[in-house]
């Protein structure tokens, strides 16, 4: 991967994604070995800079650093100079002067990692920016599908849920269509952004239409904190019309993969019965998240040599 940063999957080629998948497969072997400690990033430094709360993404990056022997440091906005009024660019310059090799950044404003990348020598990995993109989540999703089927080409993939606020959906549309998949999305009109078709996805009127014949069904988290704005009437009604349950899974291909970026609101996006099924691969997604992030840390430090 001949790039300094990974800021999104828009414009990333199939060959670049294939390279990430190949490297991540090797990293997964390390994860599943008895000795999760390699010298791949010995002598390298990584800072995770999170302006939003996170569990899966932050911990997986932290573990990826440790498994690859990198020196890592976690910075949260609440415990840093940001709380004292330091600007994003001042933080960037400070970290750059500390000779950091990679910055992993999550920010509530779309485009923040792009701004950071323009002002630092370090490589920047976007760990989620506003409602824009979440490229590492999409890459781990693609890896999980590729492991099961060997390809995404020509495959129907259904994504259902809060598309409007989902950076995961946007990155997956970019990445999955680059891999040749046929991506269908379904959501209530209040959760469907205008012009989403221009990203390459097909918008279906109902979730039943989206999942029919699909090889993969992905649910997205309902952001309950937004319910007060009237974006949907109730959790119960949402699940009735857009939830992934046994009847809807039966419309898809046999043994279609059930996926979700987490955390899951059981009984909202996905029923508990579906989550307990053998074809639900949410736990695999978590494991592959560490492998993908190990791969990216390794690849981007090599590219920055």
C-alpha cells in the first residue's frame, strides 16, 4: 500500500484492498498462535487520539500495537490539553514533534482526520469521523465475508438500519462495490440520506426486498440518543418494519451471513434468535478487526519509510 494515510475507502482500489486482506490473513495467524508477540513494529510509535467514546475500535488498535511490539499511547479529549482549549492543529504539531510514526484518530466532525493528515509527518488512520467514513470497520467486514466465500464479486449484500448517520455504511458501500459486490440498502425514509445511490448502492423500498437472495445481511446500530428528535416512532415499530428476524433471514440465501458492526441493540436491529444462529459472524468480525488493524499498522509504517 503506497500511501501515507488511510482516511477512507472512497477511491481505494480492489488491488489495495486485496493487499490488506492478504496481510490481515497473516496477522490473524499470529493472533491464533500461542505467542501473540512479534517484532513487526519494534521501534515504532503509535498514538490513538480519540475525541469520541469507543470500545471495540480503540481496544483493537491498542492490542494490535502491543501484539506487533509498537510503543503506543492513548489520548482522549477529556484528559488531554483539548479540554484546556488546545486546537486540533496544535495537538497535531505537538504529537508530530514527539516523532510519532502513526496517529489513529476518531473525531465527531467529518474531515478532521484529513485535516490532521495535511499537517503531520506521521501517517494517519481514520478510526471514524462524524457521519463520513469508518474505513477499518469496512475492511474487517470485507475480510469476514471474503473468508467465508472467497470473493465478493457478484454477491448481493444487504445493509439495513440508520444509513443516514452511519459512517460504517458509507465505507462499506465504497469498499464492497470496489470488490464487485451488489450492495442493497434499506432504511426508514428519515434514516436515508439524499443521494446515497450516487455512492454505488441500490436503495430498496423494504428490507424484505433488500434481503431477498442476499448472501450477507448487515444490520446497523439504531442510535437511541437520536430517538428524541422523532427520527423513528419506537424501537418496537422499527424492529417490526426493519429488524432482522428469522422470517427475513429466510428470504436470503441459505446460510447467509448475519453481520453487525456493534454494539447491537438486541430486539431492535437483530432478534436474539438470529444473533444466536451459527451463521451470525459478529464475533468473527471482532477478531478480524484486530487482524485488519495489525495489517494496516504494519503496511502504513512500511509505506512511510
